[in-house]
C-alpha cells in the first residue's frame, strides 16, 4: 500500500480544491506536530512525571491536571513563531493569547481544548486534543476576544487528536473528514481512513446516565424511549457507551455511528450544559457534519450559533443524523 503522509495529503488538497492556503497548511502541520509531542508525553505517563494535579484552577472553575497545563504550553509554543496566526485561545486560558511582537502576525485564529478528557488521564483511558481554526476579521488591528466570536460555520479547519491504543488525527478543511495514524517509529502521520462517513441509523447512544434525575423533559423522553427497547416506540434495542472523553466518544461515533449527548440540565440553570462552544462543540460539529452527521444544541444547528463569549457553554447533541433529528424534534415540539 502506498503511504500518504499528512503533508502530501494537505498539498494535494491545496492543489485539488484550492481550499486551503499555504499558510493554513503550515498551521495544520504545526498543530499536528504539537499533538505528536503531547502524544509522546501521554505515552510516558508516570515515567514522564506528567500524571496528577497541577493544583491550579482554570477559568472554568476546574482543577487543572498537570497534563492540561503541559499540553496548553506545548500548543502555544509550537504555534507562536510560524507567522500564520494572529492569536490563540484555549480552555486553559482566561483570555486570548496574542502573538508576541517579536514574531510576524498571520491571518488565522486558533482555538483549542489542549487536553480533552482530563478525568481519564490518570487511569490510562483515551484522551485527546481538539482544535478549531477561524480567519481573523479583515482589517482587524490588534486581535481581541471579539475577533473569535464567529459562528462555527466560519471555521476553515477543525480536528482532533486522540491518544488511545493508537494516536490518530482526524481532520477536516471543509472537504470531508480524513483520519491519520501516527507512525511512532517514523514520527509521521499516515493517512489511514479517507472520507469518513457516519452511518445515518444507529442503535448506540452516549450520555452520562448519572445525571438522569436532572434532565429536562425532552431528554428524559428521548432516553426513556431508547431504553424501552424492541417493544417500545422505537422498536429496537439500543446499547450505551460513555467514555467521558468527548474525543473518544466522537471517534467511536465517526467510525460506527451513534448519538452523543451532553444536555443542559436542572442542576445549575445558569449553565447551559458542560461543553464549550468554541473549542469543543464547534470543531466537533464541523467534523460530524462533514462526515454526513448532524449536530445541534437541541434546537438549532451548533454551527449557526453566534457566540457571545469565549468560554460559552452549550448543550450538545451530535452524531447519526436520524437520532439527532429525533431528539432535536422533542425539544422543538
Ligand atoms: P475537559 O477534560 O476538556 O474539561 O472535557 C471533559 C468533557 C468531555 O471530554 C466529556 O465528554 C465530558 O467532559 C465528561 O463529563 P462527565 O464527567 O460529566 O461525564
Ligand atoms: Mn477541563
Ligand atoms: Mn474537553
Ligand atoms: Mn480540556
């Protein structure tokens, strides 16, 4: 089999679709390189001193793990000097990180969840990195938080790396979704799945069931119907999976279908769900749509939401089209 590297794939994409600029290609390669470095640290575990808590809190009010902080630094350092970015934003930073004056400024904005699935780091379960790329608004002077507040439909690229039994990179630039596997000996990303498609129908769902008592009626009804199985209104048995790393749950769904939900609930009515729009929901929604699936906040397409703040949270329903439509329908009714 002829091996196609990430670089070759991106160069071909640049030629074929004229979809990506040389700058965007460079940006994606730098992010991919940073993910390789993170993957290396993840693989060392206790031997690399990367497990455990950093004893600091992020803007989300979460206690940071050492690896949250390390991954954030790896991504910042890797992307700072290349000249392709105007600014970066991250789950682990209160506000944006403009490119320091000593480097040239580019036209893209990069957002990331440096380490997704923090609760799984110390138990050797799959974790990942999620990223999203926007174009800085024309004529923007010094970058501001406002520059980032564009609907997800404006993303020019989105992707994630999953650090599991294999390290993989799943990427879209708006022309389908492709998956690359890290060849650890060669240190290169090799194209292993072309044009990933999410099956439209599924018998598998993913939700944190321990929150059931807090759910609002539409989610309550939808899950009740799935659980009723063959003799219920859906007429089939459903299986459940919940890894608690969004990257790993989404990766499963991309490969074999399913529906992923993190709804808003009655625990804290001021919090519309747990997941963050800019660096979790938007990039995953773009990937899922590019693979033929759907992604909503229960009412509207996630990619159509106009963000109001950098760390905004949204309810998330994504995956196989028919199920996302079903549960969205119950909210709209
Ligand atoms: P992060 O580790 O980046 O803060 O994100 C964790 C998210 C997401 O990966 C996962 O789907 C969800 O939190 C799990 O939440 P619960 O622990 O409430 O199930
Ligand atoms: Mn977190
Ligand atoms: Mn996350
Ligand atoms: Mn995170």
